[in-house]
C-alpha cells in the first residue's frame, strides 16, 4: 500500500477496532455497575424474558407469605379471645361448685352470683369485641362468610386456604351460659353440665384455629423455600459473574490501550509521506 496524505486508511482501520474495544468496555462497566449480566434485551432476549417471569414469581411468593402471616395474626387474635373465655368458664364452674354446697348461705350465694353474672357478661362481651380489620371473629356473623387466604404466586383453588369464619360462635347464648345463675343450690349444681359443654365447645374452636395456624405456618415455610430457589434460578440467568466480567474488562482495557498506541502511530503515517516531498 502506497503512502497517502488525503486518506489515512490505517488510522481509520485502527479507529474501527478501537470503537469495538470501547463498546465492550462500556458494556462491562454497565454490567458491573448494575450487577446484571443482561442490561438490555439485546444481551439475551430469551434469558431476559425468563428472568422477568421468575422475578414476578418471587415477588408473588413474598406477597403470599405476607398474606399467610396476616392469616396467622387473625387466627391468633381469635384464639386469644377464646383463651380468656376458657379461663372465665373455668372460674364460673368453680363458683358453681362452691355455690352448690350447703356450707354457703343464701347471702353468700348472692355475693358469688354477682361475680358469676359479671363473668357471664364478659364472655359475651369478648365474643362481640374480638375483631380483625373490623370483622367479628367469635360471633358467627362474619360478613365474609368463608374467608380465603391467598397463599400462592398464581390463581386457582390450590393457591388458597379457606377458613369458615361463621363456624365459631362463642357468645354467651351460643355456649348456653347466658341467663344462668347460682342464686340457689339446684341452679349452681345444674350449671356444671352446661359449663362443661361450653368449655368443650371453646376447646373445639381453639383446636380448629390451631390446626389452621399450623397449616399456615407450614405454608409460609414452603413459600420461603420456593422463593429462595426461584430467586437463585433467576440470579443464575440474569446476574453478572463479577469475576468473569472483571477479567473481560481487564482484557478489553489492554486491547483498547494497544489500539490507542496503534492509532497514534497510524496518525503519523502521512508525515512520512511529507518527507518525500522535501
């Protein structure tokens, strides 16, 4: 190739290669700065689509975990109310046994009945005031009826856990203790069977709540495992391998520096042609 001063082809060729090296350097910096191997769809269109779908799945799993935790919180509120109702019923049974004995006079029974009556009202009050997000939990009158806890990342029955909020009625009337008293020995003695049945009902309600809570806890554990595994899969597809990318960056920097040095020499070729002119 002859010497030319109008067109410096060697310089243009070096510039072309230098642009390629600079572009690779920019890509490496972008990947390292973002922490992602795929910074644009052109990097890996299929991988980007899969990774974004997995990202949506992970966020769905995490929201499902929050739903399950909210469900546990609701169950705990209801179970806490039943726990105190159970304690009250036990005390009412104790008072009934005390009042059923002739060692207690009519006046003393009247004193005992004052506490008994207050406890009866408290059982009813607890059932009516135990609520979650404004919905009663212990009156059997929940407006939602069968409540669904969405505990999956997708739609469908398999991603819901149902809870019949109307199956639990722990009011004094439903338990059979409303209107009872211990003003005389016969009433006090007859209350024992009623109170025992009420205690059994409350225990059954609590067992139901406990089983649902246990299931929700297992669901949360499973969701956590699924979330971690899906996030790991997404990371392998989308996230950058820093060691690999820094090695590429170092190699590209060497190539770019060599190109800059070659460009400086190529730019000096027309000067050589001028020497021939004199």
